[in-house]
């Protein structure tokens, strides 16, 4: 099948979203199903068919999602209702919307990389509980409680760790 | 006007410290947080107010609790119950917010309660956590309750507040996202802005401009 000329192609928009918490591995296919499910659940099959969401790229903690032009708002609202991807808790934060993937890639390149000069030790205590640090990005520090039980991920800042 | 999230639950109720929530709130466009059971403070330029949530408490105990908290600067929220309970709560001095109307009975917040809320400056909280996390009939019912409350709000003009009821930074949503979610229940941008500043209205001193002395 030959490709259509540009004037006959449907116009699309691309959303750049960041996946929280940082460092969460995201499978593009799982994320696509999660987004499709959220869109269908919120807007119904008819609107989901109009939006046509698709995950086109995943680079680090950023994901590029495609939709039909004019449906960015609907897709953005649907993205804000996503809380899990394959039983892994995530949140998608909308960073930018663009007409080309290239401009979003440029945007990803301009995003400041985490400052690693003033690093924190790999193990600390929080509220007298030993914790191991999994992610550190500026002031943000993600830790996991040590032990066999209650090994939850906690979201703290450097000050929280220094305090105790 | 300060853009306020009317209820977040930091550690130990949730998995994020109040500082981290404040940092996240700053990135998401908020100016102030009401944090449950957390001392007041300012972190990363975000004002954090103490919030007290009272739920599943008999009315007698609730009155005592509200009396105790009256002189503190905390924002007191009470979980909605049946219609009689809600009317009693709204008439209590010291209650700032009635929350959880999305989970209450259909007639729990009626036009009489709305009138009383407007007179006593008690805000009705729009807890968006169900819109975000729930699916299907639960979310539809929550939307219906919110739409019903908004109809009463347009008529009686009681204050509204918006909360994420976030127990984690991952439950927090950006101001723009919340505006989008509120558009699902028929709120336009000025309505959302007004609701974001609802905490300002309910915590402002209630000294009348004219005082009747005889």
C-alpha cells in the first residue's frame, strides 16, 4: 500500500510525559495498554477511537505519546487518571505538547540532568528506620525501607534524611 | 489568592514526607498545602497548613474535638455522613470543610445544608482522588455528586475547595491536570480558580464590617 501524500494524512500531536517515580522501567506495550484502558474508561470507545493514543518512544524517564490533533486535552485528562501500569504504581506528568517528535527530543535534551556532585550515602536512616537510597535527583531522595516486612518505597528530601 | 490543595496526607499516613510533597506541589504549580496531622511550616516556598480530618466520630465526640481545635490555626475537615449529621456539622462553629460528599448518600447534602454552608462559610470539598483512581460506576457516581453540589453552589454560593487527598507524591496532580479533571464535572477555569482559593475564604477572619450591639 502506497503512503498517502502529506495533505491527505491525518494531523497528529505528540505529548511528552515524564514517568514518576524516576527510575521506573516502563515497557512501551504495557504503557500503551494502560493509556488505552484509561482513555476508554474515561471517554468511552467512541472518543478513544477519535483520540487514537499510541506510545511512539520511550527515552529514559520520558515517553512520547501520539494522538490525533485536537484531542490533546482529552488525552491529557485521561493520562492524569493513570495510577498503575501492570501493578506498578506510576504517575504520568505532562511536560510538553508538540507537532513533531523531533522537537520533543530536543526538549528532552534540554532537560537538566540531575546534579550528582553532592551525592548522598547509599544507606541512611529515616525516623530511626534504616533505609537504602534508590534514587537521588537534586533535593529529591527515594528510599526503600530495609527489612523483610514493610519494605515500602518512601519519597523524601535530603533534609528529611539529615534530620535524623 | 493562593492556589491550595485542601488535603494531602504526608508520612506516616502516606509514603511521602511533607517536605517532598511541598517540593512536588511547587513543581505542580501550587502555593499552599493543607497537610493532615502535620505541624505548619514553609518548605521550598510552599506554605503548609495543619489539617485535621475527623471521620467516623459520634456527633458528641466531634463537638468536643472541634471545640478543642477551635483556637488552633488548623483547617478542620469533617467527613460527610447522612443528612442530619451534615446539617449538624455545618452549623458547628470551628468546622471549615465538609468532605467526602462523593461517598455519602444521594440526599446527604441538600439545599438546606447548602444554605447553611453558605451562611456559616463552611466549604464543600471536591476530592478528586476518586475521579483519578476509580473506574466505572464509582467514578460516575462521584461525578454525579459533584455536579449536584455544583448546582447548589451556583444557587447558594457556599465556598468550594479542591483536594487531591494524596497519600503519595504520585497521587498529586498538576494545577492544569486538576483543571482538566474539574472540566469533567462542568467547572470552567474561573470556577476552578475560585475553588482553589476556597481555603483563603474559610480561614479568613469572620469579623463583620458592621456589628450590631443592641
